[in-house]
C-alpha cells in the first residue's frame, strides 16, 4: 500500500470541475455528468429514462397526475447521481411539455421535494439556441448551416454561421405528440402517414419563406428520431452516409408494409424508439419536402451539450480543432518554445511558396499552428 501512495506523491494534478446537466424532455429525461479538464469535456456518466411526459398532456394542456408521477419517479433515480454537486454546477432544463402544461408548477413543486436544484422551463427560442451551441461546439461549422432537432413535443430549426445563430424557430410538432395524434393505436397506414406529413407541412408554412430566403450550405440533424433514421439507412464505408428524401420515402414504404409498429424491423435502433418512429419519420419527410433539403447529416450533439458548453466559460466559442490541439498540448506538457519555433519555420516556408503554389486558403495558417503543437505531442508519445 505504501508503494502505491509513493507513486502518487509527486503526481501533478490538473484543475478540473464537474458539471451535470439534466434535460427534461417530452420523450425522455437525459442526465449527463462531465468533468472539464485541460479545456475538454470528459463525460463520466450518462442516464437516459423513457418517461414520455408528452403522453400525459391533455387536449386542454394539463399534465396528468400519472405523467407527473412518472417524471418525479425519474427524478428520484437521478438524485443519487447528483449527490454532492454544488447548485452552480448543475443545470436542469425542461422543454416543450412543461412549456405547454398549464399545471407545470405542480411538477416543479414536487421536483423541489426531490432535490434543491431549480427546474428551468426554457422557451422554444432558447431551446433552439442551446441546441445550436451544442452542435457548433462539437462540430467544425463552415458557412451557413441548417440544424434540425426533432424532439418529443417540438421541433427546432436553426440557421447559423460558426458559433452565431442567425435564425431560430421552434414548432409544435414532435414524435410523441404526432404518435398520439396519428399513430395512437400502433397502426401504420399510408393515409395516416399522409395526414401526419400534411399536418407537419402546415406547421412548416410558418417558417418556410424566411428559412429558404436566408439559405444554408449544409444541413445537420440531431436527437433520437433523426439518429435512429441515420442508423437504418444503408451506410457506405465511411459510415457517415447523409440522409436523403429517397431514403426517407423508402423507409416510409417499408413502414407501411409492416402495417403495425410491432412488426417494424429497426434493429439498429433501441426498442423504445419503435413506438414513435413512424411519427418522427413523417415529420422529417415533411421537412425535406417543404424546405427542399437535398441531404442531411446526423450529429449526436444537441441541447445537453449546448447547456454544458455554456456552463463552462473556458469552453465557449472555440474551434473544436483548436481546443483539441491545446488540450493535448496541456495534457502532455509540450515544449511550447519549441512548438513556436516549429510554427515560425513553417510560416516562413509558407510565405515563400504561398504565391507560386497559389495557397490562398485561409485555413492553412491555423492548421499549421495546430500541427506545430501536435508535432510536439507526437514526440512526447513516441520519440523515434
């Protein structure tokens, strides 16, 4: 035992902070516990619970006692994972269902009896903004990007450039609410798909003109419904095949042929996704048709990541490539003086060949600086 203690005596410990984010969604509750160290986020613990809060929202927008009970039971399970966290290190955000529920205060009051952390009911605009921040901080976004997030009760649309959202909208359509409305008995028919798609297109008419006018170069989708669909479509060797309208219409034909959600073959997705799959698919088809989307790429980051990156100031508005290179440099204690010499030499060579080689790409300088840092990391890992 004394040898183990001796081994750790001279070990330099880096400063780190622990943060936790709970997303109270209409379909699921998601908890993420992470450590922020050396400018990077390290996920320590994840918990997902299928609560289907939106199932308990009545026509007059009151949350049923049963749905509230399911939600509070879920919070009781989350409570243990939050033991010891300071209030400033925890953020709990609630979305569509609690936004709509007239008796949301009943849920919030019961939640206070479980733990002291406040439940923050965010607006649709704020939800869209945080979703975009999650995507922007975990992807390298060039030019204008359209980000789409199909949730349980609402769907968020954002056009942004780099870290700046330019246009934010939230529409009242989601995979749980549309499942209740169009696929309640688990039956799948062409007529039901058509009704769901038409209803979604009517919602999309509210944003269609502004989004098409502003335009975008790339389209990204996030969250469960789009993630499930991206897993089902045939993949190429890179396993990052974009989703197209052709894919979606083929999946719709296969779902209609199945006739029931119980007969759906979607082994790539989790079993609990089956019940809301047709509704999510119908919404995405409507989005593709209305906004004339050519292709969409799935990204796993969404609301939770956006909240995390806002909680920690050191992580905000930094290119993920730069943050990764700096994190590795810090972790391996590279010789920054030597790295700067490598960079200076590289830039001097770059200036000499820039015009003859027609190197006008603005990305080259930052790439050289990151390469200089990573070169030193490489020497530290393997010096030969």
